[in-house]
């Protein structure tokens, strides 16, 4: 029994005869009749009653037609689903992200992606960069949104946007007063809150180097793995922190943000995945991330 025979049989039933079915299928009538006769011989039953007025289904033929319809519908469903999967239109995508991304590019990227690909299930996991590396290697993530630098031979990191660091200060601290740039040198005796270096080496190293460039070594009194915790400690008056500018969207009471005087420092946010990985779903989401990042970049003045 061949798939072609099933399609031929269904067409004959739906068109009410061999000649119209042959026109629909773009085949000549004799081979069509031969294929149906071969099908009946293989089944050992008569499927069609032929007469001068056309063809009619036998009782066995009616049962067979119902089953053939189900088979052909299932095959068409399989074809459509396969094409959709290849295009990245359906499926499940597991994404890890550092908390910083949730204040910047992740929400608009997620919104546009879900609008374009409503049949894709997105699973989000807030993870530090080091945790994302472990989860990618364990095949529990399809991609990550992580902080630079990442230097792992089996992973690929591609920057998607840079954010300038700003000072997060307790709202009642003298350094929180005013809106203009502040010199880090004025905080040489202050306490600083940073993530552990093994969790976010980029942000840790930038904090240290920026303070050194201002003429002092920061007094680190607290470590916090998540940015929400860092800002929570700042709001409690435990110290100051250098954070990406998008963290201002967190709007935590008790915290004021000030730009830094002098040469700006930037932290890089990027896409992290297994090297040479191919996944249409991931590619579509990466495109949404890049679009969101481009829309957040400052516009250059005309002229």
C-alpha cells in the first residue's frame, strides 16, 4: 500500500469519479484506475462500486475512506509542524539571563518575540553568568544573556549592548545629593558592595579598576550575587555600588543614582551559547534581542 494510492482513492471519492479525480491530480485516467484496482487487490475488498453514473463507496470503502482521511490529515499536520519547527515558529526555548537584562533589553525583546512567534513556549531562568555556563554545558539552556567577559573554549559570547556604569548611593548619604556627575575620589573612605568575582568578573573588575583610576582601593564590605540584592543593600545604607545604568529602572526606594565624573566605564551584555550551536528558535530570539538593543542605543544628533 502506497501513500500515492491513498491520495488517489481520496480524490476519486471527493470528486465523485475517476475522470474529475484524474484532472485534479494531473494524471491520466488509466494509471489511476490501475492504482485503485491494485489497492483493492491488496486489501482483498471492493472499495468502489463503478457504474455509468460514476462511483459509489461500498460499506467497506466508506470505513476505509474515513481512515484514509485521518491518515492524510495527520501527514499534513506532520508536514506543517516540521516546516514550522525548521523556521523556528514553534517549540520550546529555554533562556538564562542575568538580572541586569531584566531591567533593559529582555522585556522588549520578549514582547516582540511573543508577538511574532506566539506558538513558541519561552522558559526564563534568572541565573548568574557562571550558572549559565554550567546549564548550557548540561544542555538545560538553549542560550544565555550574560555579562562579559566569558572565555570558555566550548562557548561563544557575542556582545549585544554596552551599558555605562553609574553610582548607586543610599538616598540619605551626602553623595546622593544633586543630579550632576560625582567624582569617585570623594568616596575613597566609603564602603562598597560588589558581586563576587567568580559570579560577575566583569563588573567586579570594572569597580576595582575605576576606583583605582580615581586614586584609591575600594573598601569592599559586602558581596551580593544578584543585582536586586546589591540595590537592596544600598537602600539599607550598607554602602555604595557601581551598577549598569539600566538598573535605575528598578526604582528601589532609598536609592539615588548619580553619573560618574571623568572617563565612563562600560559593562558589556551579550548572548552566550554553545559554540557552533544551531537552533532556529534561538536565532529568532537573538534577532529580537539585537533589535531591542539597537532601539535602546542613544541616537546620534543629526548633522
